C-alpha cells in the first residue's frame, strides 16, 4: 500500500508540472503599457491645424511572380584610354607647332607717278604778273571820267587783295560797279577776290565777263586766260586748262602764270591708236573692168565678084560690083 501511494503521488506531481509548463507557453502576452501623453507646445494649442497628421499606412497587397520585374541595370560607359605620349611623367608636354600658311610671292604694286603739286595762286602769284601792278597807265588812257573813277576804286581793291582782304575788296568793287557797270577791270578783280575765297565757279563767271570787254586788249585778255587756266586745272579740267594756257602765251609770251601752267601740264597726249589686227590685211582684188560692148551687127558684106584674069574689067562692071 505505501508503494502505490508514493507512485500515485509522483504521477500527480508530474501531471501538475506538465500542466504548469504548458500554461507558461500558452499564456497570452500582456499589451504594452500606453505611453504617457506629452504636453503639447503652446503653438499647437493655439493652432491645432499645425499638428502633423501621421501618413496613412501603405497598402500591402500580396505579391505574385508577375509583379516582380527585373530592375534595369545601367551599362557602364567605356572609359577613354589615354594615348601614350613620349613626355616623361610629371612634365608638361611642349605645345605642338601649328603649320602656318605658305607665303606666296605677291606682285609688287604699280607705282603711280605723283602729279606735280599745283601752286596756290589764289594768294601768291608768280612775280611780274600784270594784274599785280598799279593801274596808273590804264587809268590815264581812259577818256571817260566815270571809267577813270571806277578804275581808281578797282586799283584800291587791288591793294586790299595784296593785304589778304578779299571781303573788303568785294565791297570796294561793288561801289565801283555802281559807278561804271561795264568796267572790265572791276570784273577781273572781283574774280580774283572770289578766287581767294576758293569760290572757283563764281570767279570764272566774272572772268568770262571781263574777257568780253578785253577782246581788243591782248595783254589783259592773256591775264584773264591765265587765271582761267589755273582754276580749270584745279577743278580737273586739264584739256581746257591746257588750251587756255596755250592761248594766253600766244597773246602775251611774258605771262608767267601761263608759262608755269603750260610747262606743268605739258603737250596734250597723243590720240589712242587702233589695236592691230592679227595677220596682214589681205589686199582687195582690183575691180574687174567691164568688157567693151560688142559692135552693132550690120550684116555680112556682099561677095565681090573677082574678074577673070583674061578679061579686063569694064567701067560698067566696076560700078556693078561695088555695091554697099
């Protein structure tokens, strides 16, 4: 009896131990204690909208094999292989020389002969010029008192031109024109005054008016032509200037202004020659002479009967045989 009781007690202990062990493994876990609420800052208390709302949990769906796609892998780009150079390590390579353009022999520019400089005869004239001398002899030779008076005023304007006062000379010559509008000396010195002001066109107009009245005075007409030639040369009218210088020297060989201009311009250039044709020109054949007209057809002459040698022709026979 006691042995059975001991066994029964050990069986109860084993069953209780097994039940205790099973209860340890099957007891549900207690929920964690809730964290104590932290006090909100004053900004959140004043503005409850400023409280960040936690993001919604990401929806989790069961994945299948079709949803899994392999990620695209980036293909590495090939690295550039450095070109081996002969420069030692650590030294800067020398710059390569860029070949320059091959120099070509350029043709030398043709030297243009410089034209002979023209003297500024608007203020400085060659010595001995006729219009620089006083007009005393010309004034004494005038018969009209109005012409003498206007020429005395023109001589005063000449002295003003020598003093480089063209505007004063123009005003003085205007008074002379009011006294004698036909005085050619007044027109001549008006041309010189406008020449000094480099108004060449106006100077030519006054000289052309003076040349009309100087047609019977060769020396003063040569003076006018010499000044006209100088102005035309300055304007580029070389041919007309050459003609004026040549005519002025014909009228007065002592005109120094015309001499200088004629030697400066020289003779006129020869006319251009026609270009020769290739090969000698063929001589034209002479015209054929017309054949003389044929003589008019008067018909064949009648046959003449010759007398027999044994018979002498009688006068009657001769008259009968000579028929025309």
